[in-house]
C-alpha cells in the first residue's frame, strides 16, 4: 500500500498509474498533459514552463515540503563488476579507459533529433587531424546500423561500441571520457550528470528545458524560428534546417576548449 504518489512525467499513463497505486495523496503538475491532472488530489502550478526539467521536478517535491539544495549534483555509484566489464570490453577493442578518449553518440530515438551522419563524419575527420586519442561511438545494438553507415562516410578511424556496453555499465564507461559530442539523448544526460563536458546538438527540442544540466557544457542550435517544435516529424522545407544549420566546424570549435585539459593536440 502506498501513502503518496508523485507524478513527475505528467502524461495520461503516468497519471493513471498514480491513481491505480491506491495512494490517498496523488501529486502532479497542474499543467500536466493528456488529462493527467484529473488523477491527482493535489495539483502544483508551474510558474515558468521554460525552466530545466531538474528544477521543475524539484519544485514539485518542494511543494511537498522537501528541501531543495542550492548546490545540486548527481551521484553514480559503480559496482566493481561494472567497471571490470567496461575495461574488458574496451581492451577487446584495443583501447584503455585510463587514457583520454572522446565519446560520440550519433543516435537518438526521434529521427528529428539526429544530426546528419555526414556531419558527424566531417567532425571525425577534423578531430583525427588534430588529436591522437580515440573517438568511441556509443549506442544501442539498433544504432549499430548508424555506425556502419558512418564508417562508409569517413576514412578516419573510430571505435564502435554500439550494442557492446550493457546499459547498467554506461555510467562506468562515460565517467572516464574526456568529453562527449552528442545528439539530444539519454546518454547525453548520463554524461552531463557525471560531469563530463558535453557538446550537444539540439533541433526540435528545448535545451532550456532538457539540455545537459550543470556547468561546462555547450549546446548548439540552428537558430530557426520553428525551433523548438517538439515534433518527431519535420513539416518544413528545407527539412530539419534546425539541425542542418549546425556545421561540423561549429562542433569542433565548441569541443576544442573542453578537450584542452585532457587531450594533447598534435
């Protein structure tokens, strides 16, 4: 039996789950979508929708009387076996996590969040000219297709770990990266929470609301009027201009100062 249900997501499915929990007190945002507020006993107003999701969620628990720390940091505790698994997989691919390396995430669940593979290939070429350290592609087994397509677009070497790292071991891997280049994605949030410097490309979504949280990160956008549209389908011509306006040079210029402290330049 539950005494309290807190719905941070604010969708129909999360609202009805809170209701089915049987908790006598059910708390959620007053502006929740898909009719979710109907399932709450207490609705918390949102003063400003354009705040980061972390701060918005903290405002909800703050309404319950919980304290909100001024200095916020995330904590990941790695199991020894997770670290050992990561080291074994990386050794099998010929690199050590004890040396500087650059993480690159080329996938995203929404097609509209994916920066073009041709652009990632150009970034790989520019990084290969300036840095000796390996670039490692991370992602799910389904995203191995993108890595194979990327390999056909560049002669520059990279290490493909798509589908190799168990999800539970991803924090142990990313904690050793010098920096990360990424689309708006789950691994982006893991890296930023670990304090790894992130350069992220944003198109249809809002970096203000769901960008990498904390200091030391850099977000690139195409700065077009229709962005953010929060849509999985682009209805404009030219298509996905919000991402296509971001050039490989923009990305390399953004990542360079974040690598200076970790990766020696040739």
